[in-house]
C-alpha cells in the first residue's frame, strides 16, 4: 500500500504529452499535397485512384492527337477528404496535363516550377501576416515523376525537369506501366535510371536513416523500400475475382497481373512509403529544407532591396547637402567681394580728406544686406 502511494506521488503527469498532441492532431486533421508529373497515357490518374481507393478523374476526356501538337502545360488541382479510423486527411492532388505531350518540350518544367514557387510565396505571405491561425498549407510535399517504360533510362526532358525542381520538392521517380517489361528489363531500367540520376547530380527524395531502437522488421522494410527506387508500378481501377478472391489487377490472355502483389510490381511498396511510413517525413523535409531555402532567399532579396533604397536616400541627401553648400559658398564669396569694395572706398575717402577735398559722393556698402546706399 505504501509503495502504491509513493508511485502515485512520483508520477507528475507530463508522460501524457504525446497523447495530448495525438488528440489535438487527430482533431485538427492532416494535409498532404501530392503532385504527379508525366506525359499522357502513363497511368497517372489510374495510379492515384488505386493508391487512395477513390475516383478523382470521373469526367476526364482523353485528348486527341491533334490537340497535343501545340499543347501547353497546365495545372489541375483536386482536393478530397479521406477518413480512416477516425483520422482525417485532406489530400490535394496536383496534376500537370500537357507535360511532355507537345512537339517542343524544352520549357515544360517552367509551369511546374512557377506553381511550386507560388505556393511557397503564398505560405510565406500568410506566415508573415497578422492572421496566422488558419494558414492553409498547399505546398507540394511530394512529386511522383513518371518515367515511361520504353527507353533505356532518363531522357533529356526528364533530366532537365529533375535538375530544375530537385531543390524545391521531394521527387520520387516511378516507372509507369511496368507490366510491359520483364523482370530483367525492369532491373536494367532501374539501374540505368539511378546511374543517370547520379551522373547528373540529381537529388531525389532521400529516405531517413532508421533509429537504433527500431525493431528489425522495420529496418528490413526500410532496406527493401530503398532498394526498390525507382518504383516499378502498375495501376488498375478494375476489381477482378480469382479463385473466389477479389483483387485489383489487369487480366491478359497469358494471365492476371495483381496490383498489390509484390512479386508483380512495387505498388504496395510505393503506397507503404508514401502513406504509411514517410508521409510525415516528406512534410518535414518540405518545411525544414525546401521552404526554408525559399524563405531565406526571399529575406535576402528584401534586404538587398531595402539596402538599395537606403543607399539611394543617402545619395539624394548628399546631393541636397552639396547644393546647399554651393549656395552658401556663393554667398560667402559675394560678402567677401562687398567687404573688399567697402575697404577700397574707405581708402579712397581717406585719401581725398588728406588732400583737403570733400568727397562729392559717399558710398556705404552694407555686407549684410548686400545693397549700396549712395549719399549725394
């Protein structure tokens, strides 16, 4: 009985802080913005629907070949609220229709970069304002970049996009429609893509190192996720039944491809990384690294503008001072000239008096008024 009282007295209560943070976070809900980039026909919409078990693109129309010749990159944003076990997630999916579809794709990355900068700037303005309680975070936390399965690695367009955006957003490369490739072809394409990324010094999203106190299962899962980049994925909106079991997949004459089968593709690994294990880390990297770099750049530019304005005011003040100084010097010179004339006149009058002649004219010069008084 005495030990129970001593334990009760030793318990202060701050051990419940994680529970308090958890309740408050669950009540407030979570935000996540996902951008998908890739040319048309790579299954971006299908993959998003498969990842979040929803249908975001019900009314989308397939563009014709004629419309893609002069196609420009646009931004389409859709926001949905998903709830799972009492946890609410406001998911914003940013699509980039038109990317890589036109004949000339040299500047396709500019629209995407402009959108990312606009979201950073909007958050910076809201954060610097008076009302900071209800700031909406629309910064892009992750960018899934779809690499086509045909080819032998990254194209020039892919390299240019990643080089322009890798310091502003977490880029996760994805091999689209991997069911068109065999296992050896997938492994070869993955190796070529990673070699291209290393050659061009592109910084894709880096998985954080596991803590030493993590269990072995989590460490093994983390190693598998790191080894799977870039993820070779398959998407499907169709639910098929095989041996009495329903699953998402694609049916071909030679067999069935299961979307959630790790032996067929990396869809489950991508979903685990994106939603279950590294979503919060991506948000923290966006806040602590990408946004802080943008914020520091903005503050530096503001300081440079303020310094230029200050220097301009100093130059204007110095110019005004020089003008006043020139006027004073002219007045002093005029006063000196008047005094010299007065002295000359006084000397002439003295000479006339000494010669016994009265001066016919007396001139009095007042240096203060700078006027001449003539007495006749």
